[in-house]
């Protein structure tokens, strides 16, 4: 067969992920905080986008009538001078705001400000360049972080520059609870000092306030606090060095190691409990996580059903200024400027459409979840039904991946509390009598209830729990009960018996 070059025309179909489709998918899986940040970036990048006020009109600061008159002319002038399109549009907005400010000042009689001079007496008592008073209250009431507190003590306690540098490096490793990593690893090599020097500086840091800070383990933290109270004798040292026995409530083993009787051991345990295992939590973390804001509200109606509505406060309100876009598109400009304006118009329209589609999809998915989990909202977690993404996707004629993206980082507020949408998707456990399957979350709740109600004289083993659940129509294996119990951080039956006997004593 001879080898030769030739041209062929073929027709076929292929799935193409356009940038617009990628943007719509990205918006779908963003949380409300991430969405706000994304929209802010788009508002800054696209001069044709503007916020819509809650009353449905444009934001007053956008000054649409002024833009329609002044911005196009300034855009044309800038383009004639050879300025690129994006900078020209930005300058057009800035000049409009400046002209509007000077016009308002002139109407008020501020002749110096209207003429371009700066009147610092009218700029606000705090010297803020935006003309607003400085927020002294916000500065003065700012919470001190643990790091700030330690660094302030470091400046006073240590004078040697090398040791002060080592101390600052170690303080950077302190977490919110007040601990540093147990293994400092190659810290001496990184700092160019000996290991003894690092240990010496660390010992100095462990004398800082709050007592017990900069420790590498719970035992070390408790030891410093007890030593501060002059209660770290050999018997207490033996107890603190064997906290795993205390966690297991092995009081006999602790009495043997410490050489004390039951009464003395009870007093020592009380002193340990009076210590603070996480001294750093008394201070602000510096990067406090923002409060969770629900995306959807669910409330009971007068007819006994459930009303599902979006939280309008989390939905960004943006629109494209079509009148302004039309004015600048019809003006004389170069090829690059027209292409830039066209791109801004298309991307702006697509963003508005994508935001609307995102809101509709979230509402549609949330409504179906509430419909299928109606018993949960009415009666509680015991009535949570097994549910998978496929069930919701088929009910609303969407793909499973779309439902998965919608339920990520989205929260629903209901009379039962605040839940992530993914909370309602749980695996199923078969019924012992062949009836309807049970939700894994409901079974976990049942296990916790059984353990909470047990008495010290009648502790339930995992096998007993299996028998009780099977008697209630839940077919579950012992290893599954153990897995659920450990996931809920519930001790074994032996440890629970020791805890209840110690509490009763």
C-alpha cells in the first residue's frame, strides 16, 4: 500500500466544554461566600456589570444617567490618544465619579473642592481618604490573638537577638490550642543553632502566659500547670505520665503506679480536671471561620406541608447596563475596543443568566430533598430515609453530577436545625423483617440513644445492641455497630462501665 498525503472531510459529533459552560458548572458548586467573592471579581473586571439594589433598580453609586452622558465621550477621547480599551473604560468610570463629586461640591458652595483643591477639614475627622471617619472603635475593640500575646511577652522576656529570633520562629508554630508540634525535626538546622539552644528558648516560652502554653503534649501542658500550683509531686507525676490509664478509667492501675489509695487518687484527678488542657483557646484565633449562612429556608405551612424558599441575602444581584453598552458600542472606536466591549457584554449577560440558573437549580434540588425527607422534618432523625443522588436526579430529570455539585457546601435551615444538603443522603440498612430499609444516620442515632439510656449495672455490649436493633426490625452486623460507635467517639462497653462506676463512686 503506497503512502501518500491527502485531505479528508469528516462529520462527527463531540461534547465540547465551552468557557461559558465551564463557568456555569463552576458557579453551581460554589458556596455563597465563594460566590460573593467571584461576583466581586467580575464586577471589578467587567465595566458593563453593576449591582442591582434590593428595590430592583441600579445601585445609586453607579449614577447611570451620568455614565450615559460622560463616560462614552471620555472613552472615545482616551481611545483616540492610544489608550487600550480596558484602561479607557476604567478611566471613564473614575472620571465620571470625580466630575460628579466636584459638581456636588460646587452646588454645596465648596469652591475650593470644586476647583480641585483638597479641603482636609471636610475629609473626616480620621483623615480617611474616602471622606469617612476612621473606625476607631473597630481598631480599639479588636481581639488580641494568642500569637500577639506571646510576641508581646517575647519582646520583654528575651533580650538576646538570636534567642528572640528563635522564639519568634517557635511562636509561629503554636496552634490555636496553644501547642507546638511534638517533633521539631530539623529546627536547629534551619535556624543554624544547636538543639540545646532551641530547647532552652522553648523552656523560656513555656513560662509565658497563659500557663501551659507552647507545650508539645497534653502531659507536658498539665505538668507545667500543676508545677505552677506546686502540686507536681512524684505521685502526680506518675498519674500525668500515664494519662491513657486515666482515660480508660483504670483506677487500680493508677493507684499501683502512683502508690496512693483511692481517696488520694480521687483528689489528684480533681486537680487534673481543674487544669486547662487547651490554654490557647482563651484568645481569638486570628482566622476565625465565618458563620454558616443557610442557602435555603424550610418552614411549615398552615396546611401541614413544607414551604421551601431561597435565602435572597446570599444571592448576588447584578445586571448588565444595556443602555450604557449600546452607547459605547455605537461610538467610533478601534477594532480592539469594539472586541473588548463585545466580550464584556457577552460575559456579563452569561453571568446574569448563570446566576439565575444556579438559583433555580438549588431551589429545585432542595424542594425534592424536602419532599423525600418529609418524615424527618416532621418527626426527627429516626425517620430519616435512605437517599442517594440518583433518587433526586431521576425525580427532577437532572444528572447525578449536577445534584452532587448543588449539594456541596449548601445549607438548609429548618425547624429541626441547620443541615448541609449532603446530610440527607445516607446509605441504607436492610430491614430484618423484609420491610422498608433504614437510613444509616437514623441507625446511628438509635445506637446513641440506647447507650445514653443504659445504667451502670447494665452496660450494653455491641452484641446486645445488635440483638436490640434486630428486635426493632434493623438487620445489622456487630462490626457495623462497632464502626458506628467508634465514629461517634463512644467508648467500648468496658470503658463505659468504668466511667459510670467512677461517677457513681
